[in-house]
C-alpha cells in the first residue's frame, strides 16, 4: 500500500470553472480518508487528479513517495471504483475482473487464483459468467469493487461507490468496506456527498466546498469543533440550529443575547468581542425539560419518531424555530409547552464575516444551566 | 490516429480541388495537346461569364433548386406530421425505400412513367382532364422539367420527412395536449407548438437539400440528358460535357471552381444566417 | 384524416415502384397498352432477356466488389479517426472536424477532372482501386460524423476504467470501444455500402467499359438495338434494387437511428 499526496493542486477548466483551488491533502499509507462535500465541491475532481484521469493545472501528485504528476493513469497502480461502476458491458463478470490483469500480463494461473479469491470474498462465484446487464445494482457494485481488488493496487480510489444503492444495501456495504479496509490495511480515498457515510467510515474526513478544503479532521473533531460555519452546518443530521445573536458585555460578565433567549457563558473562556455573532447548537445537544427550566421556553410544533428517538420541532417564545432530539419518555404533543436548555460548552460560535470558529464558549464553573 | 482518414481525404478531395483551381487558370485542351498549357489568368472565367449556355445552366439549376427544395420541405413537413403517431416500422420502411434506390434506377423508373411506351403520367393527365392528346414530356423545354422535379421530390421528400419526424418526436407530448385542451385547432397546434421544435431540423434539411439540388447530375443525365437540346441542363451536367466530352480541362476547371465557390458561398452565407441555431443542435 | 393522408402518401411513394415492377413482369406487347395497375398475366421474358446482357451482370459484380472494398476500408479508418476526434484532445481538433464535414459538401463535379488526371497519371483509370480510393475519401466524412456522434454518447467512464486498468489508447479503441460501437458501425457500414452502390458520376468518369463499370452506369447505358428496351431496363432495375431494398428494410431501425444521430443529408 502507498500514501497519496495532493500537493497544492489546482484544477481550472478551459471554461473558467475552478474545480480545485490550492488543495493540499495527504493520505497516509493504509489510511481511509473520506472526501465529503456538496455537489460541485471538487471531491470527484480531486479523486480523478489522483488517479491521473485529469491533469492538474497546478501542483503535484505523489503516490507512494513518487511524483506521478506526469505519469499516465494506467501506470499509477491505483484502482478506482466509479459511481456508475463503469463495467465493460460486453464482457462477462469474469472477463471484467480479468481485464486489468491481462493488461499487466499476469500469468493465467495467478489470474485465476485472484479471481477465485475475490469472487469468494464478494460473493460473486455464481455470477461470474453473466454480463453486467443481467446483474442487479448491488451485484454490479460488488463486481466494480472486485475489479479493483483483483488488481492488488497501491491504493483504492472510490468515487461515490455506494450512492446508487438503496438505503439498506448502502448500510451493509459500508460495513463491508470497513471490513475490507481492516483486512487489507488498504489506503483508501473514499468520495461521498453523504455526511453520515463520511462520519461512519472515515478515519479522517476532508470537507470540501467549491474547490477549497474547509476542514480536515477526525469525525469527532468535525462534530465537536467544526472550523467553519459550513462544516458545522454540513455535518450532522438533523442539521445545526442557527441563531443570529449579539455578544454583549454586562459589567464583568458576558451575555449572548438573542430575541428568544439570553445565555451567560464564562467570560474567561470566550474569545469573542462584543458584536453580532452566529450561534449554532446541535439538536443532539439541546435538552427538553419543563417550561421554565433552561434558557428559553417553546411550544412544540411537530414531533417525528425515529426508532427510539424523537425529532422535536418547536417555536421559541420570542421567535425562531428550533429542532431538538429527545430520547426521553415525557409526553410531547403538538402544542405542548416546554423549556429548552442550551449547554454552554456545546455552543458553536462563528464570526459572521469570516464564518470561522470563535473559541470558547464554556459554562461558568459551578453553573451548569445558563 | 486520424492520419489515414485525413491523408485520404486530403489526397482525394483537397488536393484535386486545389489542382482544379490551378487548372482553371490555364488553357488545357486534351483534344489539342499541341497547344500546351499556357497560363491565361482569369480568361477562362471571363469566357464562362460570357457563355450563354453556362448562364442558362446556372439559371436552370437555381430555379430547379428553389422549386424542388421548397416542395420537399413543405411536403416533407406534411408527411412528417401525418406519419407522427403512425406505427414506426411502416413509416420508416416507406420513407427509406425511395432513398435507398439508386438515383439512376429511380430516374429510369420515372422516365418510364413519363416517357415509356404507355406513359402512366399521360394516363393521370387524361384522368385529371388536363389533356386528351398524349403529351411528349421530354420534347418540350418546360415540360421536360416536370419529370425531373417529380422524380427528385419523390426520391427525397420521404427522407426529409424522416428527419423531421425524428425532430417532431422530440416535441413534448404534454405541450401538445395542453394546447389542445386550451382549444387550439390542429393548425395552431402545429404552428405554435410543433413548428418551433421543428425549425432547427428544417434549417439543417434546407441546407443539405439546397446543396444537393445545386449539384444535381445523375437524375438529369438519365432522365433527359439535359434535353431537349440544353433546356434542362444543370451546371453539373454542362461542366461534365465540357470536361469529359469536349475535353477542355482548363475551361471545365473554371466552371467547376465557379460551382464550388457558389456552393461554398451558399453554405457560408447560410451558416452565418442560421449558424447559431445549427450549432445549438450540435449540442 | 391523418390516417387517410398517411395512406395517400404511402401510396404515392410506393406506386411508381409498383408500376415499374409490374411492367417488368408483363409481356412486351402489354407495355404499349397502358400502365399496368394490376398485372393480369406474368411473363419472365424481360428477365430472360436480361440474362443475355452481359454488361449488366458485370456491372453488378463490379458494384459488389467496389462497395464491399470501400466499406471494409472506410469503417476502420473512419472509426479510428472518429475516436480520436471524439475523445482525444489535440490542437486543431475542431478545424479537422469542420474540414472533414466540408468535404461532404463538395460538388463532386469540381473534382472530377483533376481526379481523373491524377488517376490517369497513377494508371488507375478503369481499375477497382481507381474507384475505391475516391469512394473511401468521400464516404469518410459521413462515417466519421456518424461515429463521432455515437461515440460522444458512450459513457467516457468505461474507457477511463480501461485506461486505469493499464490499457493503451489503441487497446481501448479495439477491445472496448469498437465492440460497443457495433450497432453504429453496422448502420454506418450499410450507409457506406449504399453510397457506393448508388454513386454515378465518378463511376461514369473513371471507367472506360463494362469490365469495370458499376451497376448504375451499366443500367444507364443499357441500350437496345432500335428503341429503348423498357422491359429489360425495368427488369434490370428490379434485379439491382431488390437486394439493396431488402437490406435497407431489414435494417431500417438501425439506419434511422444512425441517421437521426447525425441528421445528415441523404
């Protein structure tokens, strides 16, 4: 297995569209990195540049410590699984698996052996002689994966390999990918637009937006300390609750004021200066209690049950809609009055101009509820 | 990868064209080889302008193109509209048959129908009350054009219809239905809904048919041989005579170049006027 | 109303052919009485007479040879060029495509004389290559256009997967793209064959006699002793057209798909 490095890579198309802007990215040997972001963020482009299917406008590509920027795709010894699978329609599954090895002149015995192994691993034994058109979506996906596995490459590049599967299969295949990663100690770069997939799969996640890297980090880092407003909003479902608030000095203390509530964090920990600020708090972090407890009162609008949890949408007294997750047993009907607590250490503050994270806030020691 | 194709085309198409251009500036008469090949500048072109037969041929060709193409586009559109919705196989078969038949064979068939021992055309004329006496179509300068136009229209209209049909089938059915429920009559539905989608295809058809009509040769050669006399002689046929019968290569080249420049100008003008629409079709 | 119009149109299209066919199957004397709307008696005398016109059969043979050779050459050359134009990026690509298309708009008459002189200089007048080479050159634009249109629609990812697998561009063309292009190749092949079968001007100009003249020329020059032998001519028309018509009808769906993709002139 090999490491992959995109060194200050930019890619601008002839029509002026800048798909990647000064992207610097490193995947360690044997690491599973997920590139995630909305459509058009450049994640697929980054993958294709790594594969050699696109040449970067600027920057270099390194694979296994070797500068492969000028090396053709076929010589880079990386395998790619395309979103559309890109199976050879006129060849059987076996021939699909066989193709790359034939191109490398792998002797027949070895080819047979590898096909046998991969087919067993992915459950393809019974469909080896079929053509792609005769296969289900899930089977095709496994053949695409098999085609990559059979090559025993230095690294795997997966371009939204699970996006075309139905929900149940997707979850199953995620686990399968994780198992493969563990068994092969493979270097994998996985591209997806689904933040949940990114969070469950990745050892490290790279969040991209409009060709720029917003943040790189482990899932828990992205969750607890999103570096930008975009990352905070993108990661997590249901998404972040947002409020436009003001930070004000009240004597020695500091207040965060919104129309619907006021919070008193620890002034020593907060790095914000007085002024307008974007406040985010996750539905997962809000606590629902009786009216009067917590920073704000609210009236329940809609309650959606998902398994053992409830998604509660409520209207704050003073204005603003909020979403909270609740795993409790209290009765919550539409119209019920509740109190919402905003734990200070779970607040995310962002500068309205730069959209970057402001450090802090934390609760005043000894004062759990704000 | 392109080399063989490009090489072939360059040799057989471009190179001779340039040669023809060069030739047109010389006197080169294969019947009189002792004259050599003196350079005479634009003298051949001057002769062409003064050549009454050539001017007549140009007039014939232009008139033929205008009439024929108009008929083909109009009838083609009507046919396309009529075939829209008919069973695919039938429509396609009918449309492809005249197109698949070699022009020479079609010309012979039509000549038979007009000028054969018992002319079907005369039968029709008689039934329609147009004339009692048998008409000798190919003997009258004006009448001789009729079989030519009829044959050309018969041969290409179905093909034009097929092209337009392909475009017609891109008209969103909901749009037509909406128009119908809005109370639009058949003509209005056609004009406001179908026609705009049809326009680009029509323009493409117009270009190609016009170019083809301008180059007409096979049909006339077999049907009338340009006759009676030279009454139905198009430019291509006249040039052919000059080149391969009179063996006047210099003069013939000048005529050829004139034709080439005319078609080129036509295409260029056309692309300028309708170009943006054509390019959009390309996408 | 539409139904009626459709029927009328189809009748108008089929009628001339029908009349020609029935005439070819009617005895000579019958031809003078009037158009044969419905044949009362069938006679094969014209077809038998055709048997003695050796020129015609030579013409058929020559057409077959020339058309086959041209198609066999045109397809690989055109497919190669089309692939390069569709997938590879190189300077002058757009110009090349435009120039290729432009040659399709040439008035052939403009080329006839220099081409004749060229062929004469190479000793190729009245030979098979003397026809095949010009035909290939003029069939290529159509081939290239149709194939480029088709190739552009093939998902590029399949070829990219092959490249990643270590295949060279040539291998990709040969083992991946061409098999997938089979339907388009078939349609293009048929169109090329038809073009050669139909071509008249070059065949007339570049051959000197029945030994190498193709079918259209042979038919056009079919002359009787004293008058035009219509019966024989029509029989020849039927014989030369029937196989081609059958071919077209058998592949009509392919052909229309191919033409619709490129929307080309007839």
